């Protein structure tokens, strides 16, 4: 009984540590004073109404959605065949290739952002939007590889062999046999990669420029000059949106089985 009581106490402490900042942020977003504080004084929804009228956040949100969706789709287009090749074909270089594919998820984001800045902008001369897009493709690629690989591990390789033995071409096996069977994993990869791209700060901070800003970077810039509950309101909306999306995918596809 003492062990159970101690475990429950640790569970409560961990939950408070994890959920406490979000609860404070939620409460602070309803404060009446133009100051981000906890506990808040009064109750108002004016910060939420103000938020929807701020052009800087609306434009940054559009850019984040555009870059996030475009980079995620591109990552899937290249990541699914790469994951299939990695999972199904044996080679002495397989471990090295897999390490290279997953390296953007291992290297610190600041290093990746600075490297991409030097390559795409200072050396390649790419436009800011194109540089952001290519940078986020490199950012989300390892996540698509990881999730699709996990999905392929649950798919019996004999299904591929049966299709090939019946005369199906390799590309038909991939598109007509493999992809329909790992559809849930592909959707889970899309959700994870999109959230990773949308919430990224280090890479986006290095690659943004005049007139093109991602939402997280715009939020950081706003906090440098203002300390009102507007950021708390925006953060609360983003948290709720992320939780709703993840819960929907978890209930319909079982997202947790791919991580």
C-alpha cells in the first residue's frame, strides 16, 4: 500500500509539472489587465477578439500553414519510398543510410538552421519562401521515415513477395499493395511532420526574412516588445488545436502505435 501511495504521489507531481504551465497560460489569457500575470485579475475575452484582428499573426499563420503542408507532403513523397527501400532491402550500408536519413532529428536545430541559412540563402541565393520550404522538407523528412518504418515493420513482407510472384511490377506492389496497408501510418506521419514543421523555431528563425515570417517566430518577436495576454490567448488556441487533432487521429487511427 505504501508503494502504491508513493507511486500515486509521483504521478500527481508529474502531472502537475506537465500540465501546470498550460493551466497557468490558459488562466492568464482571460485576465483584464494588459499584463501577463497569474493569478489573473478579472475575466475578459477581449484578448481573443484582439488576436483575430492582428494582421501580423494572421499572415504568419498563413505562411506556417503553407510551409507546413507543402513540406510535409514533399517529405512523404520522398520519405515513403525511402522507408520502403530501407525496410525491405538488405545491404551492408543500410545502417549508415538510415543514420543519414534520421540525422536532421539528431543534430541540434540551431546547427541545422545556420547550415541551411549558409547554403540556401547566402550561397544558393534562394528566395526566402523557397528556402523556408526546402529547410522544412529537410526538417520533417526523418519524422516521415521513422513513422513509415514503424508501420512497415507491422506489415508482413510475404504480402509483397506474393504480389511479386503473381507478376506485379515493383511500383505496383508499392502503390497497390503496400500503401493501402500502411495508410494509417502515412496519415500519422503527416500529422507528426506537420506539427513539427508548424511549431519549429530554430530553423524558421534562421530562414525567415522581410515580409515572410513563421508564426512561432512572430510570437517570439511580439513578446520582445509586449507583455500582454495576447500571446497567452494565441498559445492557448494552438495548444487546444494540437490536442484536438492528435486526439482525433489517436481515436481513429491509433497514433501511439507508430511511436
